[in-house]
C-alpha cells in the first residue's frame, strides 16, 4: 500500500493554505480520504503526493481537518511541544500580582480546539472539537504533570460542539468542587465563579484594556455597561474614578460586581449596581458620565446575525453619543467574530453621524498578551475596540 493511501489527499491547488501553516482544512479541499472515525488523526498529502503534516479530522464539519503538525513529528509529540511552548510563553508576562490568565489559546498556540485558563491554582479547560475531545486524557495528564493544579474543571459548553457531533459538558475532572476562587489582576482582587459563569469565569482577554481604563479614570464619573462581574468598574475605581455605575442583565453578575468592589476597598459610596437591560437603561434617562465602557456579549454568533448585530451596536452608540456631555470618553468593544474592525468602525461612524456629535479615536484595542493570534491563522482574532473622545 502506498504511503498516502492511509491519509488525506487534497485537490490540486488546495494545498497552499496548509503549506503556509494554516491549521484548517475545509471539506471542499479534500480529494480523497480513507475510511476513518471522526476525531482520528491522519497524515495529509498534496495531490502530487507531498507529505504536508498530520491533523485530526471530522467528516461532520465544514472544517473537516485541523493540523497538529506540519512536518513528520509524531502528532502527539507535536501537541505536547505546542502545549509546553504555550506555557513557557506566558512566564515573562505574569507574576504574583496577576494570578488569572490564559495558558493555551487554541490555534493561537497551535493547539486547535483547546482552551486552558488558570485561576489561582484552578485550571479550566474547553474542548471545542471532537479531535481534541478524544485527546482529553492526554491533555489532562500532561497539564496535570506540568502544573499540578489544585483542581481541573471542564467547561465545554461551546456552540461549535454541536457541529462536531458533541454534547455540551461541564464537570470537575480533577479535585473540586471549587465553586469560587479569588484571583489577582494587577494587584486587584476578583471573585470568579467557576461553574456558574460566562466564558471560563472571567474576561481575561480584556486585561490590557482594564489597565488602560484604570489609567484614564481619575476624576471621572464612570458607567460600565454590560459590566458582568465588574472588571472595568474595579479598574476604574482603582484609577481614581469619583463614581461608578454598573449595569448587567444578570442578577448574579451584579452580586459579584458589588462583592468585587468590596474586596478592593470600595464599599459602596458613589457606586450603583443595576440589574437591567442595557438598552433600556441607556434610553431611560440622562447619561451624566465622563467615561462609558461598552463591552457587550457577541451580538453576531453566526454570519447571518451580522445585520442585526450592527443595528444593535449602532443603537447603543447613538444613545451614548446623543446623551454624553462634551469631553466624555467611550471605551467600546465588539467580540463578534463576524463583525471585523472596519465594519465596527463604520457602525460607530454611522452612530456618531446620526447623533450629530464629533467623535475621535484616541486608541485601539490592545490585545491581551496571553491571547496570541497565530500569524498564519488570522481568523482567531475576534476582539476589537476603540477609545473614543466625544466633542
């Protein structure tokens, strides 16, 4: 049997992305495949028979394959090397003042389908693909050996698992239960609910922007919209904000927001905690704030949601621009993958024009250092934002 009879053979001209180290293989690129079970690891060949590397495959998905290695390194050996590199890459960036961070960022760390977040000794994992899910015990063994975490929780509740033929799953895999843990970020204290939380527990990807907010907040009246557990609220208060209102639809998030303020010595004077729909809150009355943070959840979870998402983004920006006093700052974000930065900027422009206000971009989003984007895989860049000044 020829070597490539047991592997994936790509169509003529469909090997360029893989040769350029892009980890995804779409089903339309595959000319021939052997019989395999979804999640199997297979070698990949060009139409001419050139060996291109190895990846895991799932015939259910439009992204049929995800590469683990682009050379002849055995796939599990390559995955182990990628995991070890990801962990060592974080070492220069964190010390005892920050005890919550992302250790493995999927394709950004050449570990497709795997997210690993660390919360002061508790490891939270997400397996988004069948191939990585089948490697769970390998990943658990390796991370347990390297990190010796106090507990490991799986929070694999991602929509992508449905296409992969997987159900959502959450459970303690090692140790636990640890319902809540306190982490530090730049010396600030935050309670993180592990099982009962959004994402893996905390918006670690906004660390650099919380740091920026802390530097901008002195003497300002702050509104943190879509506040979740108050990351931006605490950062602004630590930076010298004179007051802060936090708004979120989740009552539990508001409880944790208030708790996080107390943990950092901000007991309540000048603070407001509002369990409310942000759109209704913005419409209800004046916005007497000097600094507004808009960090909504993803409005576009699918490509077909983009038009409605843009309407939502425009509505909240128009309301804010119409009501804010001159000289106010707005820190605004979109985490919708399908709304890229040029489109998001266009929406902000339209909102400013409809509000008839002058608006200037002072800064753009700063990527958190523990959320790298692989230069060969730009699709993993999802978060974008601006710091705006309103005339």
